[in-house]
């Protein structure tokens, strides 16, 4: 049976994006192959036939599947098979998920699974934003209820010009890496790294992005009309209106009273739990009569609470903790908390507390990346940990979850523009942010704490970076932009917009929303409020530590560098690494060698690094004729002594050149281990080196030394006649 494939194409910047369906993965709810250049992705979307019972959320899973065959590579693992998703794959999965999630019916409980598989990764086109539109297209033509479509685009800033959908090579020269997804009218998701880009340029870039992905949205609507399946019916889990009315009557006044109290997070949660239990008990008989479940009563209670919080913000401009929309919670910071870590920074914002710890290492300790993308190593590494005690909970400790990986990547992106180059500061840098207490915006607190940790470690960052999380509450007609949202406002609000930057400009953005989109006006206001708040945070950082420390920690490796000819790398390493191991053991140092011949030597105490560097430089030194060297006698023979004039390089001093007097034996002049001065008189074609000690004693020139450096003839010997050697003595 010949399968009919239909293709639809759109323009995105200078490039074409084509969507094909009908040929591959026909049993999925919806399947679309998206191609741009040599980058090809398959997106599938499938929904379960029955809802998941006993949950109060919409169960959506989104996965980006890396296959290294897409880049023509074999996995580097022992089994030569892809294992756990790479960090890049997890971040791409999150990127695809975030603009899709707000567009599903909130009352649906059927599982929806979106899988995007990379079949080909070209060297020009990125896969991440392409994955968003591929997933959106698959959902649009599927039977899954979905209020799309979604368009997505990357915007760069190259030579002062905003560029739509720049290629991978172009992005190497860009000051901006802005990824935006949204609908025809509004932006839904923002992910951005930037090199201190100002707010006005950022707003312009956001609007350009919204305009640029419109053709992608047009094509998806064409696909829906041409090949889209009818949307499936699903059982609604919406809270009954009658139940909402009863819960509102039973709890609204008590909730209002609770909201007027300025409580800590734990106190508020405890009071809310107590009130909810009271409402459950109060409505027990009605619930049984009407078939209302405990989950439904709980959902109704939280919906009433949510609406009262939001109405108070919009009507009175008062937030749950009593702040107005623009006020930041109390700030404080410390550095140098512990002796052994190379740098520490503690940042407090309200009840949110993050401790960041910096470690400096050798260039060879860079993180190696085994994924589809061109970048192979990472020199600055930021990890984020979120233990259960930070929210007063008990939970098993597992590996990092998607959220932790995402928050660490955001903080890393925020700080990367201020990290000094390898030439300026040749260390590998790792920062770990430990969330000690959480009440909103821990990723931005980790950015602030990490700025302090880096400066405390003596890393010469270009400028301190501060971060703030902005929120939004809107009823459609009115809205309030909130500065420094706490956990409750994140949960009950419509937007989580994280903004990081220096005093000069923005270094990172991340925005997620729960509504259908936000306008340019809202984004402009949010960025301006964030700028004002960022200046306050940077003031606190400056008061704590005004500049990077001029000296590294006593426990940090002291790095020295030199450069050798690339063809000498083998000599330095030695057979099977013999030479370099010996150097590291002898001087108690670590040595890294790069392909261009750059050598890094690091030690943590004494002058071992200096000694090792001198040793390496002497090993690489080229022996020169006529030059005098201080060498060590390493071996004696009947006819002379072998002297090591450079590490691994020795020459022979004939017995006649060991002294200014006649010797009966070599040992009459020198012993193994003696340090003597010798001149290089000849370097043979075979590399053998001839030395003279007598030349140094007599003060001879090279020419004089060469004349005199002839073995003495035995007594009674005649001169050569007719070019013949005299007869040997018997």
C-alpha cells in the first residue's frame, strides 16, 4: 500500500520550514515530520483512551529524544547506546513543554504524550524551536483537544542587527539568544541568554519574534483544515458550580481574615490546611448527598482561595504578605562562610535562602558533552539542588529532576556572559547552588548567591549579576505586574517571568504563563520593574563584596601556563604517559596539555607548580652549539662521561675534555651525580651531542673547543702518510 504524504511549507526568516504528514507513525494520534535544511524532526502526539483517576492536574508528558545517528555519531558509552537523556535533551523537552501546556483544557485528565525525535541534526538549523512547532503541528492535526497552534522562533543580535532564525554558525557571533513561542496575538514562552542587552532592545526583539512566527501558525491552520482529525470528547473533571458556591459561602470570610494576617509561609500553609479540613467536615453530609468527592471539595476550596487572593491584588493592590506590587522582600547576603570551598555566597530574599559554593579546577576538568549539538565541552558549570527540607517536607533523595536541571541551566546562562575567557582565567569553574529554604524565585536567588561565590573565589567576573522573578495577575480587563513573587503568587498567578542581568543590561530571561498569552505592554512593564528591582539587589551584592578578591583561596589550585611546540607534546607526555606522570608525582601538581601546545600546571601549595614549569620549559629547550649548560653526570664509561644538560637530554664529554690535565681514569675528574659546566661543541646528524668541560675551564670559543676536542694520540704514534692511518699497536 502506497502511503500518501502531504507537505506544507512556511518561511521563517531566510529559511524554509516544511511539515509533512501521512507517511510516518500513522498509529499515533498525530504525527508530523518537520524539516529545515538538514535538521529533521518527527513529532508525535497521543492521548490515552481513559482518564487517570484520583489526580487534580492535567497529565502531560513531553520528551525530546536524542539519537546520535542524527549527527552521524556513535554514542561514547560502554554499550554504544543512548542512555539517560542528556542535559541538553532535558532542557529541550522543557522548552517544548512550556508553551504547549497552557493550551490544553484544564479539566481534562486523559494522559497526553508528546515525543519529538531527532532523525537528522544539520550544522545550520537548531532543533529546539523547530521541536516546538513540530509538536504543535502534531497536536493540531491529532484528535487531542488543543487550543493551538503555537509558533516559535529564535532571534539573534549580530553586529547591532536583530536576526530572525539565525543559523548555528551565526549564533557564535550573537549577543542575544532569544527563543520565543506564542499564538497569533500574544507571547506564551520566553527563554533567553544575552550579553548585557538593554530592555528597549529586548522588547523590540520580543515583538519581532511574535511577528516572525506568524507564517508557521498559518501553515498549521492549513494542515488542520486539510488533514486534521475531529477532536475527541473527554470526561470533564471541572469542579461543579454548586460546589464552588457552597465552599465560597462556607470559607470566603475566614479566608479574607486569613489574608489580612502577615504570616510566614509555614504558618499560612498550616492555617489553610486547618481551614480546609473544617470546610471538608462542614460539607460532609452535602457531599455525600451530591456525590462530591474530597478531591473536588479541595479543588473548590483552592479555587475560592485563588480568586480571593487575586481580587485583593487587583482591587486593593495588596499581596498575601502585605506588600504592594513593586516592593521586594528583605534582602541580605554573606560571603566566605566555610574554609575549604574556594568561594561561598549566601543570599537571602524573604524566606528564600540559597547557598552557592564555587570550585576551581584544571582545564582538563571541563565537562564533556555527548549530545547532538556542536558544543563538545563546557568550562563553566552550574548545578542546582533542591532538597526536600527546603520546603519543610520529607521525600526520598534521587538524582536531579527536570526542574533542578532547568533552574541550574538558567542560573548558568545568566552568569555565563560575565565569566572571564580562558585566556584571562584558565580555570574550569563549577558552582553548586544549594537551596536551603524556598519561598519563590530560588533560581534567581541562586544567580545572586553564585555571583557572590565567584567573587569570593577570586574569579574576575566582568560585573555582578542579580536576578528577580516577576509575576502577573489579570482578569482580562485589569492586570497587576508583581515584583519578586513568592511561592504562593507563583502558584496562584498567571506568569513567572525571571529576569537576570548586570547594571548595564539583561543576561537571561525565562517566562512561563498559565494564560493564553501576554501583550507587549505587559512585557515592557515587567522588564522595567525588574530593572529597578535588579539595581536594588546589585546594591546589596556590592555592599557585601564590592569586587572579586585579588587572591585565590589557599586551597584553590595555583595555575601557571606555558606554550610548547605542538610536535613536542609527545616528548612531554612520554611513552604511555611516563614523563608527565613522573612530573606530577615529583612536584605534586596537575598538568594539562592542549592540542595547540598550551600547558597548564597547577599546584595547591608551595612552589611545586613553579618548579614543574621550569622543568617543562627546560625539557622543551632546544640544545644550541656553543652554549654553556650546567649539567648532571648520569653515567661513566672508560672513554668519558655522559652529562644530562636538559631534562631527558644528555651528551658525552670525552675523557680528554673533562679536565685541563691528563687523566688516567674518568672517575679521577667526576662522579655520577656531580653538577658540572659544559659547552656543547657539536650536534651530530644522528642527534648525538658532544660536550666539553675543558672549554669552560680554559675559556675557549666554540671554534677553539672544536679544534681541541680531539682524542689524544698515544705516545709513539706516527703521522699519517699518503692518507693512511698508522698501524695499530699490538
